């Protein structure tokens, strides 16, 4: 609780190189009013048994989609009228049946026909630990099942990184082995303070956390920014289930060929330093020389184009991003297609998106088209010669027909 007596919600996040984290603390008793944000499920009833417990079967074997512990209410039941308007916690028997209360009581007359069972959204209480407690007893969420052990190591590494910064008044230097060794020492000392010691500390992950800590990998920043914004909305509205409590992600795979090229991580004093310290000079130049074709400039396309601009894709003389979209911008697009503004309404999506991307990074080379990718354009525009000249094709489409054609 804050000094005003109001509950204070704490959300924090960091991105260091190719690693990022998020932490949430919404207090001791945070009420979640709607855990999923979905519309309450409804099913038609085919039968209700007079038994203990009574079993409800769905009409025509339609799946109910409920889970054990859900609460449902009934209406329009004929015969067993006493069910109407009452709420019951259910236990799932199968995809087509669930049990409710004891229906052998006299008030429950034999079921005849009809009825609808509707899910009731019941508020739940979620308890959070403080940051201080969670440092040594972290509740770690798994987002990549190929890296089940990574979050525990990265948790130690992030904690060690703050200790390193406190002691040296700076982050570890890019590609510096001495700083990486110091970070590993900090992590090992912190491991002894954990309530459950990390048995297998991955020194490789900690090393790359140290090597890239001064950098910033734009796609991770975009992802973490979106996640943090969602958690803020969850705290303010009580809608959707909040993260509990640590979320760690990494893109360490982009570093796998840099072991013998640590010198390529050194900054040069230009706009690409943050990325260079993550992926090295060689890969940076490859991205700058990329020839990329993207179909669609809507919500997905805007996000992708922003990332291309931040990563300097096609910023070299021999690079080129070709984009195409035959749509015009509508007012309804503005809430999710963030490269567009109200004064862009009725303008072409492709040319407008290209202009907005160039404001982010003027060095980009972009060729915006307004063609469809379809049989009508495959002979003169998007023919074999065109596709063979591309290094990468990206689908940012919102309709099945176009996706199938591109596939």
C-alpha cells in the first residue's frame, strides 16, 4: 500500500543486449475480475440426470469448453425448473458433459427438455511476493520449452549485472572476457543466497549477457515493451491474468558464430552501435545489404517495417526492401497500425509506411508498390526473376487467399 492508502502496483522491465526481463508485483491480494477476457461460454443442454451429483449433457454432443472449477448458471430449463437462475461450480466429466450439485432433492423435478448453461465470470484473488523475496525465491515463467533451464541462470545473471554496475559504475564492456569472468563470479556468489540453488549455472549464457549488456536488440525491446504495457493494463483493469512474477527471454542464438570474433562487437560511434554490440559487424553488414520482399503493410507489416528500420536492414547501397499493399488507410486502422496517423487516411498503405520508416532510419532503401501478389502480376511484376533476386520474403498478410498464393 502507498502512503495514501491506495494499492501500488509495481511493473519493471529491462533489456540488456540479447536478454530481457519483466517483473510484476500487484500486492498481497490482487483481484482478477476476468482471467481470460473472452466472452462467457454458452452451451445448449440435452439432459440433466437426477443424481448425486447431477450430470449435464450437451445438446448433439457439442463440446462445452468449460474447465473444472468453472461456475455456470442455467436458464430456460423445462422440468427441472429449480436450476433456472442458479449458479453451480462444475466438474468436467468429458468434453460433452459435466457434473453440478446433488439433484436428487425434491425441489429438482425430472428434466424434460431445453435449457442453456452459461459460464459465469467469478473474480479470483492472486497473491504476489515482494521483489526482495522474489530475488531469492523467484517464480519463473517458461516461454521457450527448448530452454527450460535458461530463466534460472539469466535471473542470476541479471541480478549479478546490477551488482557489477553498482561496483564499477558501468555495464560490462562489449566482448570483454575479464568483465565476463567478474560477472560470473557475482552470479556464483548470488547463487549461494538462493533458497533453491541453481544446480546447473550456464556459464555460456552469462558470458553473452556480459558481452552484449551495453547493446540493445530492437526486436526484444519491441516484444518486452508490449508485454510491459499489457501488464500495466492488467493492473489497472483487473482483466486478464497477470504474469506471476518473472519473465525472461533471450535471443542468444544470434551470437552463436561470434565466439572467435569478439572484436566485432566494439562500438564505432554510429547509430548502429546498440545492434553491433549484439550481433557483430559481419552480421550487421549482411542485414544492411539484404534484399527483402514483404507482402502487406497492415498491423504486422508496420511492426516488421519498424524493426527493419531499427536494425538497419537494407541501409547499404546494395540493399533494398520492396513492400507491396494495394489497400488504402482507413480510420479503423489507426489503433493498431502505428506508422499511420489521422492525416494519412485514404492514402496508400505502402507509400505511407515507407515514408514513416524513413523517418525512423533515413538510410533505408525502400521501394513501395501498390500491386497485389496474385496470378495477374506474376508475369510482369512478381515473376521468377524478381523472386530469385530476393534474399528473404516476408508474409505480413491478413487474408487466407493471399497467404496460400505466397506459400
